[in-house]
């Protein structure tokens, strides 16, 4: 019997979230609600110095006066911020020397996620700083990194051990008052990763963090800060999967990248939070602020593969402050069922001879809505600034939508800006061509989507490219062409 | 007094002045209420993000102009396209100037809105089409509230207008700042064809604000070519709202040539309500000094198998600002849509600014939609090529700019108009290249 569109649809409907399970680890969870005391308590719990407490309180005050942004092309039930517990940490948190000592239940979780730590240690050479419900549980390869003078640890550890670095850089790229979610994050962030690469050092391995949301009704507020000192290089990977949950979970992370003169930071993300079931129930709200600043001759490159979350609101940006600095943004955003994504980038050209490249691929299926929203701003002092943007959208089925909202602002006569966007569907002739050669329709779609996304997938580090490709297939399996 | 309050209080006096039949009265009253609610647009609104009306609204505009008939044809001759025979509908300060006009009621109607509003002969047309295409927006509502005069063009079924129609609005504002609000209605019947040239021209140094609304209704297989020339002086601001409703297999094109004025805002909206429709939106903008030109376009594809083509070229010198805000919406039903949008800009000076926002909102999967936007400079190699062959710098630059704008000029279907536009561009660039491209 021929494989029909209905079959595909049925399969798509039955597709359940592969990574949906819940680990029962005794959690040390705060009561729900948010007020000044909670902010103080979080700070106290983490044994933070006074300046950090004040910094949080400042952010909290600002947040109270802010209102939730509504301009994004997404519709959702706003989370009640007084209904969330703002701190949750696995209660057993000893510092392990080896993996054997780690809670076996946790290890099992990772195995089911397919991220066996020891395997990764051996095969991929990736140092993993695992964040499970906000507190860093284990850090590997720390010694290797320490020899080079690289600091790679959890944010709370950094606040204790390297306060001068944190104090100097925290909030310089994304100020506390930047936006509603950044302010919230600044006030209540529980943990995150901190990374410092000293002058002239090339980080010998890919740094990686796995984030997971694990506690029912717990919002997760990660704070990541990466500082690459003059002439250094680092590639940072971030990947996430989250267990299946009915109520909506909030994720409001802040990532700050600082690339000093001649430094280069490569930041890659694979995001696969729980997208909600096929009726659009549940799923993670992902409201993330990511921004990097480039000094002279520096380069920041964002690569993201977004397949999860019910609602995504994310604009990794580059401030090209120094002369000759380079910003890059490569993105694949896949939405299926009732997912909504409003994502893109901002490239702010301030320095002379700055360059930026934006490649965005949006794939929408089911009844999802996928928007690209990007800003390219050439300031009046940015001589010879150059930008190239390309946004391609692929639509599968006639119930989804693809939208493009580029903002282009040029104030310098030497600026050269190009923007192009296309929208199309998978051609019947393409599928026919594959069928003819014995490739069934579903595989053909995977093949074509892969080709469509190739430009971005190529930018991912090897270890990640495989996982990303797998994710693309999982999230699009069964989509109608 | 704030302009908004002044307008609201003037409305009563205005209503007494123009006592017309009740349907229109109702539409007006509703419109003024809508305007009162919405007020003037501000930069906080997404559609007005890059254009502020604050400076323009500061002036104390009078809404009741005096009748002005001292203007002689010879004084304003240069503003007409006079080398071809045309129908002319001319207004001075919003009041019909019969001595400059040439209207008709033979076969087609090219006459006045006021007479159409008052005559029972046109009542069915007014009832059917007046204020039906224009959406509820603040400036449109303001215009509707004060609508009394403008061009009324009615082309019946199976008729080809024998000559182009020129609609020219002069403003004198001899005593003070002036607000004029022309209201045009153009109804083109099945299989009919019309060409219209529209121009707003200020003859004074007093600030003039024109808030014009044009509704165009194109029935099945109608062909409408609309040309807008905007080459006003530095005190004149123009907010042009044009709404076009197209039906099955109709073909409408609007060309906007913006060369002057203080602040120019073009709201150009196409609604495609039938299959196999073709819409064309093209524009050339060449401005300098502190001028500001904003093109805000919308093409709404509602039915399958339609096409739209947008091509906007801009050259910005000195401290001028250009805005392009183009939106294409493709409904779920509008499969097989082909929608193209291009916006190319050249920045000549350091203080010039371009803000471009080409948007696509697509809900159908079997479509071909693309948009492109570029900002750049004249190519140095090309300039060198011309200069090495003895073309002076200024002329070489002008020549390249002509080439840049040429594919918009090419689609102008009235040769005399094309020549005129070419001349205006040459004047604007301060050269005589001796070519007519």
C-alpha cells in the first residue's frame, strides 16, 4: 500500500517526546512566589558576597517596574511569576572526584538521554559541566583546563573563587535592566557556567554544558558568562533536553559573551526542550537573552539548532564594537505541532570594517508558527561595514506559517547591506526524484531538510552535528511534504 | 491648542458648512469618533517606528481655506504634463479650480467628489464604494471625517478611458499654515482601463500638510495604472493613503516618484480579493537635505494564483532619511501565490539614513515569496570606467544612478511622463546627461 499523507499525519500525531521522563531526586525547593526576601534567600543560600546580593536586588527592583514584552509574534498564556519556585537544587551535592560516586539515578538519567559521561569523556574529549536543576553536579576535565589557566566552572563557584572577574564582566553585555526576562534572570539566577580563557590561549577542547529542567513547576534561570581574553579562542557547546511536563515551564536564561581584542568565541546551541504534546498542551517557554560583545579584531559566532520549546523568544546578538570585528549567526529553527518560535539576531555595527553574516533557516510543520526577527544596524561611525543576511523558510503542510521581520538601519554611506529571504515548500518533483530511486517519502523529506539546513549544520562542531541531525529528524519525522 | 483638539472642535463647524445627505454624515461622525479614540500615530506604533509626525503636527494649521482663484494657468503650467492631451481635475487649497480643469462626463466620469456626493445619479456608487476599501486607521478616519472634495473617477464596464487623467492639488496657504485633506474615489468597472497621474504641489512658503486618501476599486479584469509625483517644496508634508481593492484577473500598478517635500509618508495598501490578480508597486526616491520619505506598503494575498511585484529604489543624500516598510501577507487560502519584493538603496552622504523593514507573513505552503533588500554605494569600478572615458565625476555618478533606477522607470507606460520624470531626476542630481533613458 502506498504511503499516503494521512499515514504521515497519523505518525506525526503519535509522535511523543522521546526524552520525556522524570527523575526523582530529593530537591531542596523554595516556596513559590517572588519577593525581595526570596531574592535575598537565594543569594544567602549560595553564600554570595554582599555586592552580588545588591546586584540581584537592583535587578529585582528594576524588574518590578517592567512589563512583559508583547511585541513578539507568539501567543501564549503568560506565566504567573508568583506561581514559580525560584530555587531548586539537588539536595545531595557533594563534590565528586570520579563518576562512580555520582548518584546512580542521575547517571541513569544521562544514559537515557544518550549522554553517557564517561563515554563522552573518552570519545569526544568534551568537558561536561552538568547543570541539573541549577546546581553544578560534576565537572570533568577541569585539571586539563586548569593547566592552561582556563577557568571553567559553575557561576556560583566563580562568584566565590573569582569574584574580581565576575564583578568586572557580569552584566556588562546584558545589563540587569536590559529587558523583562533579563532583569528577572539577574534577580533570581540560580546557577550557570562561567568560563575565562586567558590571554593567547587556545582552548584545547570544546566546552560543553547540558541543561535540564527537572523539577515540576520550577523555572530555570541560567546565567552564563564567557570571557575570552586577548588573542584567545574558545568553542562552547550548549545542549538541552527536558522531561515531559503538563504545566508550562519557564526558562529565562541570560548568556553573555565577551571577546576582547583578537579573541574568538564560537557558541553553539542545540535546544530540545519539551515542545508540548500534539494538542499544544504543556511545553517549555524559552525566553532567552543572549548577547556578545566584540572588541578589536574579535569574532563571535552563534550557531543554534532550535527544535524544542512550546514558545521560543530568542535573539542571540553581536555588538561589533571594535574595528574589524566579525559577527556570525547561523540558525535552524524547526517548529512542529503547536510550537511557536520568534527568533533571530541583532548585529550592531559600531566599529570600522565590521562584518556580519546571518544565515537563518526556518522549517515549520503542523500548525506551528515560525518567525525570523532580526536587526542589522550600521551606526554612523561604522565605516565599510558589511552585512549579508539570508533567511529561508520551508513550509510543510498548509496550516503552518512562516514570517520574516527584518529591520535594517543604515546610517553610514559606506555600508553594504544585503538581505534576502525566500519561502518555499518541498517540491513534489524533489520527492518524486527520491521515490524514483527507491527512497521513501519520509526519508526523502529528511534528506531534503538536511540539504536545506546544511549551511548551518556545517558550522556545528563535529560532536554536535550528529546530535543536531538526529534532532532534526526526530522533530520532523512524519511531517507532510 | 493641540492640533487634535482643534480638529475635533472644527468638525462641528465643518459639518454645518457642508450639509449633505445623511449616509455620509453618519460615516463622517463615526470617523471623527474613531479619530478621537486613536489620535495621531506615534513612534510607539510599529508602523510608525521610523517616522515621527511631531514636528509636522506642531504647526497651527487652518482647516478652512479661502477660495483662491488668482492663480493663472501660466504660473502653474510647469506642474502639468502638458505635452499630451489629458483630463484634468485641479484643486487649489482643496477647492475645485474650474479654470484650470478639464473634466468630463462623456463615457467616463472624471469629476468632483463634492458633486458625486451631492448628486442622486452617483448615489449608488457612493453607497457601494465610498469608505469601503479604506480601513479604520487614525489618519484615514481623520480624512473621512473631513471628506468633502477630491477627484471622483468612475469608469463604467467595458470602457477604456480615452486619455490619461491628471489630478493636481495646489496649495497656497497664503495667510497661514494649511491642512488639506483631499478624498479621491476611483471605481473602475469590468474590463475597463484607466491611467491616472496624481501630483501635490505647494506654491507657498507656509507649511502645508496634506492628508490624502485615495480609494481605488478595480473590478474584474480592470487595468489601472496610477502614477504619483511627489516633488514638493521643503515646507510641504504629505501623508498619502492609497487603498486598492482588486478583483478577479485585474491588474493594478502604482508608481510613486518621491523627489521632494519635507516629510512624505506613503501608505499603499493592496487587497487582492479574487484569483489571478496582478499587483505592481514601484517607486523611485531621490532626496537630500533633511527630507524624509517613508514608503509603507502592504500587499494582502487572499486568493490563490495571484502575483505581486514590488520594486523600490532609493538614493539618499545629505541628511535625508529613507524608510521602507513593506509587508506581504499570504493567507492560508492563497496557494500558488508569487510575491516579490525588492528594496535597493544607495547612501551618498554620511548623515543620510535608511531604515528598511521588508516583512513576509506567510500562512500558505505552496507559494513562492521572496524579498531582498540592499544598501550600498555606487560601484567604484564602474565610476572609474566612465571617468577613464572622459565622463566627469558628477555626470558619471548621475549616469550610474539612472541605471540604478531604470527598471522602475521602464515600466512607466506613458512616454511623456517617463521623459518628465527623467528630467526631474536630472534636475535633482544637478546634471544634464543628455540621455533620455
